[in-house]
C-alpha cells in the first residue's frame, strides 16, 4: 500500500526532493562564498615556504645518515595525537627524508635532532649522550652527535 | 607544465585499455570519458610499483620507456584488431554546453581552494606527499620507508601517481599533487553526471553533479591532497560498474569491473574494506541471478591488480618495526563508546560541512525503501549500510582515543561514500519505476 501510494505520488515527491536539493545547493554555495572570495589572495610560488623550513640547515649533515634520533623539550601524555609534538616532528621527517627520525628511542643513534621552540640549550642531552653540537639554528633546532659510536 | 605530459600519457593508456574492454559494436558513453583518467593513472601507478619492486629503485627513464612501450602496443592492437568506435553521448549541444560549464566552474573552485593550500592539509604533506618524497629521494633504500611507522599504513596509489608526474618533471614539482587533487575532484563530478546519465535524464544527472560539487566538505577535502578524493572517485566508479554488471552481465563488463575494484583497493585501507563488501555483494547477486559464469572474470580482473595490493600490504607488515595502532575487541562492548559515536555522528552529519547530504539521503532511503529491495540498485544501499556499520565497529574496537579518532577520521571515512550516496539518491528519485 505504501509503495502504491509512493508510485502515485512520485511526481510530487520529485518536486519536493528537487526543492530541497536546490535549497541545499544555494545554501552551500552561499556559505562557501567568503572562502572563495578570500582565495583571491592565493599564495604566489615565491611566497610558499617549504615544509620543515627550520630543519633544512641540517640536510647537509644528514645526507648519508639512515637513522637519527628526534627529541623535543615538550612533554605530552599522548604524543601521537599531540599536534604541538607531531607537527614539528613530521615536518622534520619530511624535510630530512630519506633520513628516518626515531621519536621513541632518540638516544639509540649517533645523531640526535633536538627541537625546542624556546631555544633552550640541550645541555641535559649533551651530558646524557656525551655529545657535541654540530649545528644550532636560531629557530630552536640543534643537531647533536655522539663523540663515540654507540656500542 | 611538463608534468602534464605524464597525465596525458596515462589518459591515452586508459583510453586504449577501455577500448579493449568494450564490445566490438559498443560505443563510448559519457561516463567513459571520466573513467579514462582514473583507469590510466591507476595503471601508471601499477607500472611504477613493479619497477620499484623488480628494479630495486625508482628509475624514471625506465618508467617512461615502459609507459611508451605499453602505449605503442595498445595503439597498434587497437588500430589493428578493433573496429573504429563512435561516441554515443546522446546529448544535445545545449546539454554539452551545460556539462562543460559545470565542470569549468568545479575546476575553477577546486583550483582556487587548492592554491590556498599549496602543500595540502596535514596528512597531505605528512603522509601521502611524504611517501612520494621519500621514494623519490631514497634510491635503492626505498623499502626503509616502512621501517618506522608513526601513522597508519595504506596502499600506495596516490604517492605512485605523484611519482609518475615527478618522473616526467625530473624534480619534486609542487604542482603535481595539487593537480592530482583538482583532476580527481573534477573527474568525480563528471563521473557522477556520466553515470547518472545512463539511468536518468540529463537534468537530474546535472543537478546531482552540482549538488556534489556544492558540498563544502567535498570541495575542501578534494583539494587537500589526501587520497580520500582518489578513493571516493574509485569507489563511485566500482559501484557504478557493479550496478552495470548486474543489469547487463557480460564477460567484458565483469573483467572491467574486477579491474576497477582492484584499482580501488590500491588507494586506501578504507577502499580495501569497500572493495571487499562490493565484491562479496556482487558475487552473491550474480550467483543468485544464475549468472555465475561472470564471477570468474570479475575475480580474475580484481586479482590482477589485487596482487600488488597484497604485496604492498605484506611489504609494510614485514618491514614495520613498531606499530602504535591496535584493536581491542573489548571496546565493542563498551556502551559509552557507542553513545559517544551516536552523539558525534548526529552532530557531524547534520553540520554545514556536509551540505544537507545525509538528512536528504535518509529521507530518500525511507520514502523509496520498497525500490531498494526489488532493484539492482539495492546492492549499493546494502554496500553503504554494511560499510557504515563496519566502520562504527572499527572505531569502537580501536585502542586510540575515540574522541580524537572520530574527530580526525569520521568525516573522512564517510566522505568516500558521498558520490555513491548522491548517485543512489538521484537514481532512485530521477528514474522511472
């Protein structure tokens, strides 16, 4: 009975459906309009900053390095889902590829990439690693190296 | 701009491959135009994967040579053995004008949104482009990509398509991932219009395409350089081909559907789930309708591409040293999780970003419910329902924080279904019983 009723009312249902679709289309375009108007200010090629710009000075030192540790001064109970930690880490991964940065065991490698937005001196790491600073950038990134190969 | 030669070569390859699957007397339809880019780029990704696997490193010259060789062979085969085919769009010049206008507006909107974010969104650069970037730079050390896993693993179609563009350019051109996002966004709208045109009038097909393009999440996600838009395109393609196969089963239709299902599985883990459901449903329906002889070519086509997906997944599993992700079946019994998922999905699906899609789809599903049971299109409704239910179970079983997981993946998991939902809705309303 329901299907017969629907079949006989198909043209009306179509009109109602069309009304709602057209309403949603108009509404959707209107709410997207500000974004599209703003997109007039699209970035030009020279304005696009490379991903992980702050890690780029480290590239020459890690060219033939397969693995390096990665440490940050930020702490979190869930680092995998913490944007403040994963953001710079993944930017570093991208910029320094194909060198793989180990976040979980940073002190197991000859090299350590240390990132700290507050530009804190990584003296505690230097002591722990018995390492020296290879390069330190003004953006808070330090590349440390062990004095001896890890046994 | 030289990178576009890569897309052109792939499209030509897609065109000739599609011609091989067409019956001798069959002509090209509107949908086929939008099937060609996906088919061609998918085959290019397969070629690059096997070069990486057997050659041991990315060899751009070899990849270009293989592409040109395959293209020449396909060209010779098509012109030697296949009759000349004509197009049967059955569209008036006015309709063609409307179609071109719709696609031009979509392309313009997609380009504007894509250029606002030249690096794409988070996973765009940190996962998909990172993979292409790593494979491009690592030489013979490329398998090390999987040694340290901080994100979920997925098959590699999108990074391989990006690599194909970079192989032609010779460098990591930013425009390639941006262009891929735009191409698949426009192709998805075109494919939806073309697929709907087979069953409903051009008016309803065009309205369906415009509705998809108007959804804010669709345009935004399409240009974010994620694999979601590629997966959405391929899931729509596979769904439409499955319906076509059930309506008019033939050996060629079955093999092409299988091939496209295989390509769909090589995009994302979500699309592997979608392919498993679609394949199971279509085999069941073919078996019931006494057309079981077409199951073999369907599976054969799927396996042809599926081999590479199995290799990709096993490669990741064997090489990965740590996996921070896990599942716990005890989570499924936690009703707090289901309550949270219910609340979240209600808020999310009725938000502005979905543009009214889900309330409308639910209304059509209820009103037209008798049609789903009787017609071939019912396979799509079953697919949509199974996929959504399965994903709720996956969310419940995940060991990651549910709130965070829903926030980052809920919309994206359903985004892949948006074109299929619109296709099903407009078919149901626009077609005659």
